[in-house]
């Protein structure tokens, strides 16, 4: 199963985004520590959700319009996880 991570500049934005995602009906979203490969500045907390909720998430991220927000796709390989930044 593939996950997507939303990296944000502050913990407040992470908690706010997760709350909005829950209101929008995204049941798999959760606050999580960001993988070391994609940590943004000092904020190491982001929001993670499953691939099946990507269309809803992109719509919400466009409407939410937070500065410094980045979306990453997690790809599982046999020996490690890779992260690719996604343009939305």
C-alpha cells in the first residue's frame, strides 16, 4: 500500500490540516512524524494518508492554500522507501 505525506512548515498547520481532512471525510489521514528523507526545516510533523484518498486530498490542498506545503509519494522498494515530490 502506498502512502502520501504532506509536509508543512509548522505543527499548527499540520494539526489544522488533519482536522480539515477528517471533516472532509478522509478516514485514513493521520498526524505523523515525517520520514527523515523529507523533513522540512524544523517541523518534523506532517499528515499521512492512503493512496485511495489522493483526489480528495489534492482538492482540499488546493483550497487550503498553505504556504510551504509539499506533497510526497512514498514508494516501497525491497530494501528501502523512496519519496517523490508531487506537483498538485
